[in-house]
């Protein structure tokens, strides 16, 4: 598991091999949950499903595509990061922490 940030700003990434494919779970904030799932298939447009009222797809779509392109494997990213009444600055910090988790994961794959 990769973790960036502390307390309510901590974001965790867990990755699993599923045959030749990858499953990446990104959670964090005050309450981990499933907010979105984005599937990036090599050479295809990313497909996303989201829970009503959730904005986790902002992270899952971007990183699913990035991971798929970098490792050349179909990738499903499930994302759920939540802080009650988050300010724009707090949201930005959580997104940045998620991106740092992905960068660390991809460095492990080099």
C-alpha cells in the first residue's frame, strides 16, 4: 500500500494484478468509499461509472488512463476520497496526494 498525506488528508493506493490486468483502489480522507470506477483499456476511451453526487471520477478517469498508458495493461481504478464540507484547497490537496500515490506506484513499475 502507498500512502501520501496525514490525517484527514491521507490518500492510499492499493494495486492488484488480475491476470494481465491491473486493479487500483484509491481511497482517503475521512471516509473511504466507492465513489467511481474508471476502466482504461489499451487503445480505447476510458469508461466511468460514478455514484450520484460524487466527484471521485475526476481522479479515477485521469489516473486510469495514465496507468494504462504507462504500463500497457488494461486498468480499472476504483476511487473514493471524502472529507465533509471540503474547501477547494482541501480538494486540491487530496487530488495532489492521489496523483503522488500514482507517481510512486508507476516508479515501482519501472
